[in-house]
């Protein structure tokens, strides 16, 4: 992660000075910029130009911008008052994810957002809440994926940034575990347990099933299995047998 100051990336001078917060900061609001996520320096400059030249604002609206590609943290209005969240700007600090969170929200991006959240809380207090732009206006910002993560408590446990994970080994372990169990049985509606939970997680990763990961094989899990199987050369039904398991973990 690398911090890029306004002067580093070349923020435009509008001639209007940025203003200090006069009220207590109570929360943090997450946005995304939409558009491409590559070349974050160009994206930040592009948004700055749009906000300053086209909209005639004092500066780029966001307080901080985060790249999920590079892990770079760009100072927007920084610790001065922002303009990204109508009605909330006098008491909140905004962080914008560069790009469209529904197209690419990376583990690095999440970690970087959390780094900024920690820095803001260090300065303004641990009690600061974190919400999404759409919690305050009729907008889709910051996209479904990012909103879900924020509303879910911003967990990064599935992808700790500093730990090297041997995904291959985990995958082999899961396949073997399933094979052992599924040689004699199948998973179907009513099944419960860890394998169902793993399948639900995997279906959520591979499809838009959006299943509750509770280890209980219900109607929705069955529907997701059927939909998943229809994409592959398999008999299409709502059960997970040994073959389904293998496809599920090797596609
Ligand atoms: Zn927004």
C-alpha cells in the first residue's frame, strides 16, 4: 500500500481553499467511482478534472480514493471537508473505490479500504460508523458487491493479505473430503453440514446464487445446483453427487 498526496498526483488548483471540518466527524461513507479501474493515477486526475473544471467544485469530491489494482491510497480532499455525499459532508469522510465494484473488487482493494478506515478512526475516534453512499441517497453507489461487504461488517478473513495461501492444497482437501463422503451418499434437499456449507460458498463464488451459507440444503440451494449443472455436460437436477462435486471444485 502506498500513500499518494495531492501534490504527488497533481491535484488541480481551483483557487478555492479546502475547508476544515467545523463539526465532529461521525462516520465514513464508502463510494465507488464507476468506470475502469486500471491506470488509477489517470482515473483520479480524470475525476479531479471533472469535478473542478466541469462541475466547478473546489476539488475532487472524495476525501480518499483507493485502488484495488495497485493498493495505492490517493489523497482527495484528505482531512478537509469533502463533497461526495450530499447532506453528510459536514460530518463524514468519504472513501471511493476506483472502478466499478461489481466488476472488480479485489482482496487488495478491501484491505486498502480498511487501512484508510483505520487511519480515519485513529484520527477521529473508534466509534465512527461505516456506511454506503446508497444509505443516504437514491443511488446504486458503491455497487452491490462493495455494499454487501460494507454492510456485512467488512470482513477480510477469506483473504488475509499477509498470509500466503495454498489454494491448490485447500482445493484438493475439499475435493477429497467430498469424494469420501459422496462415494456412498449424495447431498440433496434436507442435507446438512459442512459439505453443504462449502457447496453454498462455492456456488456463491461461481454464480450469482447469493445463498445464505448456513449448511442447510434448502430449496434455494437446490435451485442453484440445478442452474449450475445446466451449464455443464451433466444430468441437470438438484442434487450434488460425486461428479457434481468434482465439477464444482475444478471449474
Ligand atoms: Zn457515491
